[in-house]
């Protein structure tokens, strides 16, 4: 059995935020969920940031959390990519 992967606190925070984003998509209408999920994947993949660029990672986390708060609003029913 392989040893468990050791992650830094920041790495774990990013992973937890990614999961939180996907959980938020479950609150959206079923017919639009796939677009929200694609949006989440796209946002995480579009930003190629070095693991050692802590300032940018922290900035992107703060920005992403504000964006999640906005998109989690029940009034937001659909998203266009």
C-alpha cells in the first residue's frame, strides 16, 4: 500500500474549495448543472499557476470564494460559457 499523499495547508484548501464549488452546483436546476460543472472545471484549468506562487494562489482563492458566493445565489439559475 502506498503512503498517503502529504499536502500543504494551501494545497488542501484549494482541494476543499474545488469540492465546495462542485457541491454548490448540486443546488442548481438539474438541466443546467452540467454547464455549472463545466464552468467550475474550466475556471480551475484556465489558471496555470506554479505551486510555489503562493501569493497568486491565495489571491485566486479569495477571488474564487467571492465568485462562488455570487453564483451560489438562488436567483442565478443558469450560466453561459
